[in-house]
C-alpha cells in the first residue's frame, strides 16, 4: 500500500488525494516523480537482413535480465562502467569472424531493458 505520510497545516496530503480519487476528480495534489536511470545489460548479435546489395546485417540485443535502477545519472554511469569491464573479459567482438556469442553491451537508459530492434528493419 502506498502512503505518503506528508501533512501540511493539519491536512494529510495522502488523505486529500484519496478523497479526490473517490470523488472521481483529478487530484489537486501532485507527488513529484523522480526520474529513474536504468543500467541494462544486453547480449548482442548480428542478424541477416537480406540479399540486397550483396547482403546486409543489422544489430540485435536481448536483455540478459541484469537491469538496475538508480535515482542519479552519475551513479548509473558509474555502475555501467563496472558492468562493462566485467562483461568485456575474454570475449570476441560481434563483428569478428571468430564470434560465437557471448558479447555484451551495457547501456544507461530511461527504461528497463527491452529487446531491440522492436521490428525487423527492411532494406530501402
């Protein structure tokens, strides 16, 4: 259950918001939301796009499930650097002919990790 625990001049803001909700009106009281920064780890690969122009490939990324949320961008970038170093050891690059999977990319984003691209790209 969400409780604000804020009061101004004897008026509990949480109770006032609840009364507004019961009355079916937009609340006059707003609780500011803090922006969250997410550190997401993706396993990256290349996918075949089609035979046009001699064949083309595009990058893909699937979240590994490692997603951490931070209130400050500085903390998010600090953690991203640490995770990037941990995932970089002993891995071949995704563009290498020796690539056999296991390449990772760490991103700082304003949303939890989700696979990309959302739609398969088309050659134009």
